[in-house]
C-alpha cells in the first residue's frame, strides 16, 4: 500500500515539475513599451484623425493631448492651437510644421529655440 502512495506522489510531483518547466515567460522592457506607445500615438496623430480641439480634451496622457493638438493645428492650419501645447518640443514642431505648410517664416519667432525642433533641416530651410 505504501508503494502505491509513493507512486502517486511521484507522479504528482513529476506533473508539477514538468508543467512548471513548460511555462513561457515574456519579458518586455520599458524601452519597448515606450517605443510602442510613441509609435501608436504618432500613427494616430499623423493620420489626421483629430480635426477638432474637442477630440483632445479627455486624453489620458499629456503627451497624447499635445500630439492631438498638433494634429488639429496642422489639419486646420491654425497656429493659435499650437499655443495650447504645453510640451515645449511638440509646441516647437507644431509652429515649424505650420510655418512650412503656410510658407510663413514669421511663425518661427514663436519657437523658443532651434534646439527644441526635431527637424533641424526643415528649421534651417524655413526659418
């Protein structure tokens, strides 16, 4: 009888050990998550999905709101919307893109510094 219990115990232990060995674990780094979020936000905003300020009001993240405002400003070609952007880099890009679209270098005066601009080549061409 003891052998029977010992055999059952060994089988149960084997099943537990084997099932633990076959579990897969996926490790995601914060850089991968951040890149994924940035890509999603950029794809959404560059698709001109946002055409009205109202669409930007209830966004969860400030960076999403900033990119939404930039998209609305670009879509409506309205630089006053760039003023609503608190992120200094997105704000600078907003003015730069509108300066390019509207062919209006005076909008560059609203950029706090050329180092804020992601596209320095465009900055040099327009401003």
